[in-house]
C-alpha cells in the first residue's frame, strides 16, 4: 500500500493545490479509503498541512477514512426512489448491519452508501452491488440479500 | 479507418461551403446507416438501460444463433424513450423503417428476433415505426412520431439522443457535427461568436436564466492573459438525470458546445466538472474528448486556426453545494467547496483569479445548433423572452418517466399529462414538484403554467435545472418536504449560520411533526405548533440572509408545501394523522385479542419493548412506548396486529 | 473618490472601494459583526452584519459589500433587526447556555450580541449540542459545543501563525473546527501561541485554567508560595481590573499578591536579564569562533516548538538558554530555596505571564531536575486578575511595596524583550557593552523597532559588524528564509510568534483595544529611555547573582542549569 501511494503521486505535479482532489480521488479509488499515511504524503506532495488535507477531504462525501467493506452496497435515495420507498430499504439495511451509511462493519464484509438518482427512477428503489443493479427493492429482501452476499464473500 | 478520418476531415470539416456535394452526402448517409443492406439492431445503453438489464440483452443478441446474425450490425445507442420502456431495441431491416420495441429483456430476445427474421412481428412489445427515414413503411404499424411522447416534444437538444452510437465521432460528424465549431474558429472573432449567442437570446438552463451571451462578453471584456470555461455537469438535484442522459447519448455535441464557448471567451483551457457515480457517462465523455483530439479538433493550433484548446475532466468529489459557481471554483482549486462572497463575480475573477464562465450542460448543448442554424432559428422556438426549448427529467409517479424536451411556452399540464402520460396506476395527481430540493410544489389547478423563465419567476417560483417530480395522492407532502430538508441539511456547506442552523432546526421541527413523542400532553402539541410557526420566520430569514443559492432556496419546498397543503400539516400536528398513511411515526398499533395466539414473536422483536404479555395469552401494546416502526405488524403470522 | 450615499434617509459620505461597514462606522453607525476580523478579507460566514439595500432582493452583508453611489441603505429596519435577531437565536437554540460557568462570560461576543439584540425569550428550541471537551493540550481547552464556526481561529492560525493547525472538518450539520485527523490537540502541530483563543468570540477556545491548583496551594501551609511575573503583567492586570496603569502599579501589585497569600513576589525580569547575559555570551562565543550560522533566540516557547516541528535542521542553532520564566524559576528552586532554607519540593512556584505557550513550556522535557519542576504553575494575566478578584483585594487601596530579594529588580532591557525586536536589541546592546564597555548608541537599533514583519539591522562595534534580523510573527519567517536563501547571513536572529511580541500575547486581557496595545509599547520604550539601569550588567540584582550567589551555590555554579536542549518533534504537520 505504501508503494501504491508513491506510484499514484508520480502521476501528478508536486506543489499544485489544484491537483489535490484528483490525487486524493485516485488514492481513494485504488485503496478504498484515505489512510493517515496517504494524507501525510498527499500533504507533503502538495505542500499543505495535513490539517488542510483532512479538512478538504472530509468536506466531500467521496472520501472515506476507514477501509470500505468487501461488498459496498449503493442505495439510491433520489426523489423517485424515495417516493417508491427507499427510506424503508435504507432503514432495513441499517438495522440488519447495525451501522450507518459510510461506515464499515466490524467484520469488514459490508459497507453501504446512499446516493442520489442513479437513473432507474421507474424501477426504484434501485440498489447496486458491485456494479450489479437490483430494481424495485423491498425491505424484506434485505436480510436474504445480505446473507447471500456474505456467503459468497466467505466462500470466495 | 484513417481513410475515413481523412475523408471526414477534408471533405466535411474543412469544407468551405454550407452544403456538401452530393457524393459526399451519399457517403455520410452510409455512415449514418441510412443506406445499408444489413439489418441493424440498436440497443439502448445508458445507465437507465443498464439498470433495466440492457447489457444482458446485448449479450443475448450477440449470442443469437439465428442464420442472419452474422450479417447483422449491432449498435449501442443512447436513449430517447421513457424510462419505463427500458431496455429498448430498434430493429432496422434493409430498406424498411426502423421498428421500436420496448422492455426487451434478455428472455425476450430470441422470440423477438426469431419473429423479425421471419417477418413475424410481435405486437406485444412494439411501440411503433420510425416514420422519417424514407424507407419502406410497415403496414398497420403506428408511427412513433405520432405518439404523444414524441409528437408533443421538440427534440432539439436531444435531437441526436438515441439515434447514433455515442462512441463514434464519425457518426456525429456525419450528422453535421463539429461544423459549427470549425465555422466559429475559421470565420468569426471571439466577439462575433458572443454576439451571435447574445442575439439568439439563449439563457442559462441551470435555472437562473442568465443571458449566456452577456455572461460570455463580461468575461471576454475583462482584460487578462487567460480565461477559463467550466461546464457544470454536476447535476446536483437529487431527482434529476438530464445531464447524465445527454452525456451518455450525445457527448460529442457537448464537447463541441464547450469548444465553441471556450473560443467565444478566448479560453484555452476548459474544465468539465463531472457528476460522480456515472461511470458510463464518464467513459463516453472521455471517449468523445479523445476522439476529438484524434481528429485535431482539440489541442494545439486546431486545424491551423491558431486556436488552442484543452478540455480537462474533473470528477466532482461529492458535495451538492459544489454545483454553485464559487463553490465549484473552490473545489477545482483544491479547497473545501464552500461558496465565496460575490462580488467579485466569476466572470470577472473566477478560477485561479481569472475570468471564468460557468455554463450548464444543456446551455452548452444549444450552442452548436445556434452557430449552425443562426440566432433567428433559435428565436423561432419558444417564447419572446425565453427562446428555445427546455429539457426536463420527469420522475416520481409519472407513467412515462424520462427525459423530455419541450418548447418554451409549453404548459406544465401538457408536459406532465400528455407527454409523461399522467400518473402511474390510475392514481390521482397531487402536485408537480419543480426544481428539486430547492424547488416548489405546483398543484393540479395551476398546471396551466407556461414554461418560461420570466412567467415562472413572476409567480414566485423557479424553474430549477429541469428536475420534475410527479407527486401522487399516495405521497405524504410533509414527509416529502422532510426528505428535501434532510437532503439540504446534509448538503449545506455549513459556512453560514442561517443555512447551517436553519436547515437543522427546520428538519427537527418537521421531525416532530411526523413523529409521535413518547408522551404527549396538550402543552406539547402547542409547542409543536409553535415550532411550525417559527418555521416561517426561520424560512424567511434564511432566504433573506443566506450566503449562497442553496440556503436562500432551501426553505422553498417547505414554504410552497405549507402554502398549498396547509391542511395536511395541520392534520399531522393536531390530529396526528397522515392522510397518505406513510408517516410511520403517527400510526397506532394495537393487538386484536381475538386473533392473538400469544406466540411471543412480536414481543421479542419490538425494538423498544413496547409489547407485553404472557405466553399463550393475548399480548398487548403499550401505546406510549410504541414508536410505530411496524416490525410487529410484519412479524405476526396471525394478522393480530391492527394499525390505525 | 468620495461620494454620497443614503443611509436611513440621511446622506453620508462614502469612499469608492470601501465596504458598506467601513462607510457606516466612519459615520457613527454601528453594525454588529461576528466573523469579521480587522485586516482580513471578509468571508461572509456569519451574516450578522446584514443591511437592507434598496433594489437588492436579499439583505447584503455590510462587511463585504463595496459601497456604490446609487445605494440607499437601511441599517436597522424591522426586516434587518428580525434577521439579525433570528440568526443569533438560531445560534443560541442549541448553545450550551453555560454562561455562568463559561471562561468567556462577560467577554463573550455572542452573549453581548444576544443582549444588544434584546433576546429575551427562547423561541427556537433544539436539542443542545453534546459537550465535547478537548483538554489534552497544556495550554488550550477546546469546547466544541460553544463554537459558532465563525472561522476566525482557522484564519489566524493559517494566515498569521502559519502553522495551520486548525481547519473546518466535515460539512453541513456535522461541521466543526479541529486539528489534523480530528485528533486531540496535543497530537497536533499547534504551538500553543493562543492567538486563536484571542480571536475566538465565544468560550469555544480558552486557556487551560490553573487557578484551582494555585488556590489549593495557597491554602496549604506546608508550602512556600512564590510568584514571579514579567514586566508586562502589571499593565495587563491594571487593565483587567480597570485601573489606569503607571509604573507605580507594579509595586502595588506586589502588595496585592502578598495580600492574597504569596509569601514571596519576584520579578521575572531578573531572569530575563540573566537570559540576556547568557545569550550575549553565546553570541560573543559564536562571533569569536567565526561561526557562519546565526544564533536564534529561543525565548519564545511557541517559536521553539515551531522550529522543533517544522525546521528541525535549525535546532543546533537555537540558543540553549532557557526562557526568562524558566530561568527565574530555576533560581527560585535553587538560590531562593537555599537562602530561605526551604527544600525546593516544598516551594510552590507560580509564574504569571502574558503568554499561553509558557503553560506548555513549563511542562516541557528538560524543565525539571530531580523530579522538581523549575516552575510549578503558569497563569495568564487574565487568570491572575481573576484570582485577585476572588480574594477580594481592594486594589484602589493598597500601599506600594518592593519585590522580594534577591530577584527584586531588572533593567529596562528586560521590559524591552516583551516587544518584538526588543530581545534582539537588548542582546545586541549587551553584546556591544560587553565588548566595548560602553553603552551602545540606541539609534543604531532604530530599524528593529519598525512595524513590518521582517526587520534587519547591521550595527558596527568598531572592529566588526553585527547583523541582526527580527521576524515579527511567523509570517516574518518567510521573508527571513528568502533573505537567507539569497545568501544573507546574520549573527543573531529573534523570532517571536505573536505579531508585535508578547504585548500581544494570548495571556493578556481580551478586551484590549489597539490603542491600548500601542500605549503599552510606548511605555516600554519610554522607560528604556529614562531608566537609569538599562543594561542587564548594570542591574544590581544580576551583579549580585553572578558575583555572589552563583559562586556560593554549587548547584548552579557551572551555570548549566540556565540551559536546556531541544529535539525534533513528531506531530502531524
Ligand atoms: C446550490 C446550488 C447548486 C447548483 N447546482 C448546479 C448543478 O448541479 N448544475 C448546474 O448546471 N448548475 C448548478 N447551479 C447553478 C450554477 O451555480 C451556475 O449558475 C450555472 O452552472 C450557470 O450555468 P448557466 O448560466 O448555463 O445556467 C447550482 C447553484 C446552486 C446555488
Ligand atoms: S447558504 Fe448554506 S451552502 Fe450556501 S454558503 Fe451558506 S451554509 Fe453554505
Ligand atoms: S410498532 Fe414497533 S415499536 Fe410499536 S409495538 Fe410494534 S414493534 Fe414495537
Ligand atoms: S405475533 Fe401476533 S399472535 Fe404472536 S403474540 Fe404477537 S400479536 Fe400475538
Ligand atoms: S460562549 Fe458566550 S454565550 Fe456561550 S456559554 Fe460562554 S459566555 Fe455564554
Ligand atoms: S443573569 Fe439571570 S440567569 Fe444569570 S445568574 Fe442572574 S438570574 Fe441567573
Ligand atoms: S494556539 Fe496558535 S498554533 Fe495553536 S491552534 Fe491556536 S493559533 Fe494555531
Ligand atoms: S472556535 Fe471560536 S474562533 Fe474558532 S470557529 Fe469556533 S467560535 Fe470561531
Ligand atoms: S511572542 Fe511572547 S506571548 Fe507570544 S508566544 Fe511568544 S513568548 Fe508567548
Ligand atoms: S431516484 Fe433512484 S434511480 Fe432515480
Ligand atoms: S431511454 Fe434510455 S435512459 Fe432514457
Ligand atoms: S461580519 Fe459580515 S458576514 Fe460576518
């Protein structure tokens, strides 16, 4: 992981603040989160204090500071999906997993995020798992879905 | 391939005359697949289509074992139909009109293709035939342009969407693409291009309606070494999907629009501030930019005009407020995306302190058309003060949700009832919500409202970026307002007090309206009522004093809901009743002694331990403790739990 | 260019380019502000300063909006007042309501605004913010629930102090101010200068209190209670207690402190004189050895921490002499202990300072010998004033008394060290005095008294030149580095963290107006011109210490205890 960050940094020009976000985005995409090390290195690279880097990164929803789960569910909470009942689905996921959106379970299996309209409004609520879409999701489906995903992960 | 590029560059892009010689046109027809002796199958490929299963359809078609398949051309196109038609497929047999089928999921592929190749067309999923291609007509099959969805729309900005392969710049050029840009850089000065756009009367499509040409001129007339153009493809509204659809279906036109706009203000670097969570759209956009570079349409000294242009795509890192101009600039500069004070306005001092023009995707999509067809053509559409068309993404409970483009001046009624087909499943229309989280509710009586910047503003409303949510009677207005308020509360940047604190307070008060506190006496009811009274003051002060548009418009959904649906609020507050029966917090649960078997299932699951009883005796619910979550209702196998 | 605008139906003169606020203020109209800071570009965060401008749809912020000729402004219309009042009510709706217990009580801008806007009822209710207290730092306490997110601390720390140890974290309702990675303060790059405390309009940032500890010891007969205070403290106390300051007040303060229960009252200036002497010797040594590296004065503990964190390469060049507070402290625990016959562990030694960083300094490694701290507790001027009020001393009615022996006086050079540039000047003068035996011409150091962030001077001692540079605030450091990079060499460099020096220290009264601070500086310069004893080596106290005490006391005879060491610090930068 150490190396990854340095490899990524090589692609950018040092000392340019406008490169900060693309740089952090790439680290986030590669590692799934921004570690303290990443923040320190990015700070040194761009020439800003880590306080600033952390301040900037926490402003944006994209960045996480703990690793995401092996499976990350994305639940659409756009207006149409909300009207079709995405709230209940989110509640159910929260109850089943026991943590909030943006967090990761202790076993590191799941994390989930809430997004705005994904474009499948007519088929809402929409949920995506590792790039696969599920449509017209009902809260009742959640326990089984999570069980199935966990099984797949653990037997992988 | 290189021959094609050479041909398109020399004979089309660099052609001096507006009309091309017939032999060139003929070639272009082939590229446009208007002259083809192979069957062509078009499959929709946008995110919406993928969600509905188009990728599976695609591989099913690929694997189709029928005898004709080898000679069949398969094309991924963008989208042009309602979301409920996804995934759609168009089939064009040689010499015959294109047929449009809807909801072709993988299992339907084989029977459909079996039928088609034996001239046996399944009527079930058929929408109609395209009537404008000058090919043989299918007898007895309706023309899709006559269906309200197409007939009542004016698809100009969306003109190319769903018609061609968005990954092929060749097809785009064959459809007249990039000729406007070439014209601009070879024959017009910066100022002339601004003037043409100014004359056309084009106004910013992000909702404000600010005259685009004027904005460009302000930037152009600010003396400096460099200027920037930013295409705002952030699409912040939680329920909108127009920009994404455009990017997925016609990215080349956007690139051309950006190129022309950059030229008009003398910018040599343009940024696209791109909405996150749209990998498909991002791929298409990057592809379009790469192929434009390949064609020498971007880069250094574009086709010897002396003009240089780079387009840089930046993915938005996730914050609603970054759609606001000054916040967007902060983000591009690598700062927290907090809005800044204006003045100075970005057109004078924006990105890196340089004059910067920020335009919406739809605004820029209009630009190549205006350059090509002239300002008069543009003014011939729409109303006097709002010429042109407007694209909406219609969602919610509309029967035919999707991206819809209408001429300015069209009424909302026509848009919602005629084009979008009214409400799904025969329910009643309650309201139309325009402008997303900062928008307004419009009740059925007011649907005659014309779509026009000034008319809408005079009514005290705002058009927004094009999100339109159709609300039916099964939706609780209070809960929907709360939904918007929660969204805004989370997305406020937190910089200024009225917005940061105001949205939190409003959300808390709305929460108290849709949830029942554990113990309530009449005093608490009064408190709650006082809370709602305070909401109005808070809302007014937020509008009056917030730093940026987000805070200024945050109270809109609440205020307009209160105006139009006051009785629904009162019911919630005083009668503790939700007429749409959605506010879980207001429901009362009780156990039917007759039916309860005393199985204990409910009691063990109640999260607040509100259910008591002895095994095999009827159980009961302590109303004061119950939060109305409804879990017991779902659990009870004997239907012993009653809801009121 | 001057023009006329209309305000509240009357005409006032305004100047092109100025803000509405400045035009109004010049014409005697006061508009409340909260996020604004003098000399900083406005951010428009608080919206308290809104006014009504005819023709504008929304209210506009006076602190940022430039005046224009067409403007018709209403500053206190019902609409404006409702807006301002609602904004403050929104802030108060979830505020902890902790005024009676709050550090900023009676100094709080939020409290003052609520009073000014006549808020007499809680109309907007909300759940109170959960208290979140960060007491990890030795100098500063953060009470996040009282923060109104005006951003002043963030800006001071970034733009004035340049350590950027604070920033906004998160957004929307989760936004708060904190150090890197949202850790506790003691892990951060904060150098404890306390300038953020000085600008914070509420009790969200305040010094760590040591009053209780002091009180405890005051009541404990087993300990000998000793207090030292620096020359600036007396003027600060006078201001806090609302008394006109003159130099006689210092002697009154001595008797006040004795009334409270301090058995001995010492002048920290005596320690300063020793510091000056030690540093002047180090400088002499350096010059003699033809060292090409400069000697950095290390009297400002915030600057020292800064160097340890950000410029570790420079540590060998930092003067090893302890700060005046610590030197005085060590003398108390050695010489005074020996003289009075009380074991050092039975001495409770308090220092009152205009500085917050000294609270941290007293807890540094190397500030303790054999388990005995050089200084036991550090109090700010504000805390000491509180203690005086607590003990009910009628300050208008005390007889002046001298300091206790042996640390009973100091040269005017010692007072000078509390103004930026003064330390370098004092060392320079002493160096020349030691070299030539003659008083240096003060005019030679004139340039060190200017008011720019970086100053330098070359003084001629006859045989050689002495090059002195002064960084006034850490922004001056940038300029210094640039000069050095361009090849300039200096012999002596002074860096003070607080712009202007300790006169603007974070232990001084909150309320000080700019003019008051200027007067403070003037008084110090004036004293330096008039005092008979203006060089440390002329001070009888110093002479006594070096000639007699050091010789008599084994513990300190090698003078090593006046020195300390510095080390690279690992914090999140
Ligand atoms: C909170 C907020 C969010 C916004 N989001 C968007 C957005 O997502 N897309 C957009 O094009 N404009 C958005 N805008 C408007 C932009 O600030 C800007 O006015 C617009 O991009 C100008 O383009 P136009 O002149 O072409 O309409 C937003 C404004 C505010 C106040
Ligand atoms: S109105 Fe809201 S989003 Fe805009 S600056 Fe203020 S807090 Fe930020
Ligand atoms: S509705 Fe929920 S809270 Fe109420 S009794 Fe049933 S399970 Fe318990
Ligand atoms: S689950 Fe139904 S039957 Fe069983 S105890 Fe509860 S109410 Fe009675
Ligand atoms: S910060 Fe001010 S308003 Fe808040 S408790 Fe302290 S004194 Fe009172
Ligand atoms: S001012 Fe009011 S609240 Fe404060 S102590 Fe006096 S009576 Fe109590
Ligand atoms: S004490 Fe000084 S360094 Fe520390 S946070 Fe405050 S201003 Fe910054
Ligand atoms: S801590 Fe104080 S200065 Fe800093 S933002 Fe909060 S209230 Fe303002
Ligand atoms: S300049 Fe003075 S008051 Fe400020 S930190 Fe340094 S020693 Fe303390
Ligand atoms: S709102 Fe969920 S897909 Fe559109
Ligand atoms: S028709 Fe495909 S998304 Fe609209
Ligand atoms: S003082 Fe003007 S906005 Fe805060």
